[in-house]
C-alpha cells in the first residue's frame, strides 16, 4: 500500500485507534494504543516515546549500571519515529492498524540502543561491501493449557502442557488442538508473517514453525512480531506460549535458528554457492563461516541473552556446545545447506528462541561479514560426526557471566556493533547475571533444605 492508502485506512478504521510498538533490548515489544487522530498528526514526522524501555530489564526493574538513561536523567521521552512501511492489520483485533517504531537521537540519527536500527547499520555495512543479505528464523516453543493467572497461582510449577508426551512431527497431535494450530497458520499469514510450515516438535505441547525467507529487516520484523503474535493467539485459545530456551532439565530446549545468505548486489546471485566446488560452496562462504566461528565466543550474548539460555546449550540436547561447522549436520554450531543455488545458506544453530531477533540477525550477518572483510581462512574441515565430541577448535562459554565477560574484554563486538551499543548491551547482561545471583532456586531448596 502507498503512504496515502495507509493513512486513509487509519483515518477510516471503525475503531478510531492505532497500535504502535517499539522493541526493547530483550526483544520485548513495548507500545500502546493511540487515537487515529493522534497518529495521523505524527505519522510523517518525528514523535517521542519514554526512554525507560531501555532503562529497565524484562521485569521492569530499573538498571543501576547503564548510562543511556536512568534516575540520573529522569527518564525523559526519547525522540522516535514511526515506520509506515511496517504497517500491518491485526486480524484478531478487527484488522486494527499496527506499526513499528524506532528510537532515534536528538539529531535524527539512529539511537545507539535501538535494536532495529542496529540491524539497519549491519545491512548498510553489507550493502557497502556489495552484498544483499536475506534471512529467516525458525522457532521452537512450548505451549501450556494455562492462563497468566493460573500459571502465577502455581508459581510456574507443574504446569499442564497442551498435549502429553514426546511426539515430534506428529500428525495425530496436531489434530488434538487443531483450532489453535490452524489459527496460528492463518492469523500469522494475515498479519504478514507467512510460515513455510508448522509442526509438533519433540516434547509435551511443543511446536516448531519456520517463517518464510525475506530481506533482512523484513525477516527480523516478522520474527520479532511472531513471538508476541503467537502469545496473543494462544491467549485467545486459553493457552500460554513460552519461548524460554529451556523449561525443564529433562526436556529438549527451544531453538531460534537463523538461516542466512548473501546475494550479489549487482547480479542478484547467491554468492554462497559454487557449482564447481566439491562441497558446492564458495570461498566467500568459507570466509563467512570462518568469521562466525571466530566471533562466536565474543558475541554469544547476542545469541544466548539470558541465564536460562545456557541451560539449553548442553551436550545431547539438540543445541551446539562446540565451535564447529558441518554440511547438513545438526550437532554443530553452524549447519551448511547447499542443495541448490537458490537455497544455499547457513543455519546458525546456537541461537535460542529467547533472543531478540534484531540482535541475533545483526550478530549473525555482521560476524560473517567480518570473516569476508578480514579474508579469514576456514581452517577446520566440515564435521561429519558428533559435534559434541569435537572440542579441538574450542567450546562455547558455559554461562551468561562467562559469555558477557568475553564480549566485554574483546574488541570484536565494538568493531561489529559500535562501542556505544556494545557498552549498553554488555551492561544489561551484567545486570541480568547480578539479578540471578540473588535468587534462591527450587534446585537449592530441594538439595539443601533438609540435608544441610
């Protein structure tokens, strides 16, 4: 739709309101409803939004270690803008008009803390090198027959899964709660989040969906909106959906794998593919893989941002633990798929479902470009066996503290994302670790209460 058509739709929608949202550092949508009249007054010029969304954590607790905003600044409104190109209609809210926004600086340039604008910076870097990135994200997540109130009343223990048992790729289980299953496919398509497919994953009440491939910003918008949209559609079906990386030590974790490729800017050719190579991959693709392998230990919090993330990154749980790559190998960190020129791509399997998609895609593309820019050699061969056993080339940090310390101490993240973003992001992960240290867990109570 043209700008004129979009504004006409807003002006004539029966609700008289618009929903707008901004993405915080954790990938959580923060927004509000505003009147259509208000929206039409700001649609084509700058507006503002409270900068506290970058001054508190996922639980709305104010950071005490961030410079961008805080008690020292008084939490003022930050300059912002609405992206009219992000226009969507929310099918489960009577086709209500919806828009994404971005936080900007007072001079109109990108704000150093805004995830969507960081992704655009990485996109610009790729374009300057002559490459057009494409991407798609796939998510696994758990569904429970609960409401926010019942889950809270149970203190998030002994929740009832949507369906029982371990039943991946089950035609039978997908018919058990088929209304929800069908609503996801249809409503997401109407919300401009088209799925390639959806199926049950191994684990009680677990689904997996693959979003269609798109240009980089569109792919990240779709992935970010997917997580909230799934939760809202679940609400309407009396279900709670969670994208936690790990809900139970005995069950598989939830991945958020990102598929990516680079295309020649001039010829629109997939530069990852080489028909004449015995592995069907180009030297530039090898440099891209080498870049991700090199950068991974220093940017891991972009892929695994929470305390819970690292409960997923354990041996034998369908998530990687080593700095490895392979061709169609699901035990390695980086899985290469190269069956055809159109579909040749890299799947970064380290990424969990709990990520901020803007940051995950920015980190994946930027680290791959790092390898091309520095012409890194891919020293290790493609692994054909068990990736958990191949530790010669390094292992991933085991905790958020280790990963954040590595990110802070190295210069790689500053080169990829800029010093200001890196400093802010690192401080938020240090805060996350510090909050975790205060908590008394169920594990501690069960282990120590009677015996110690």
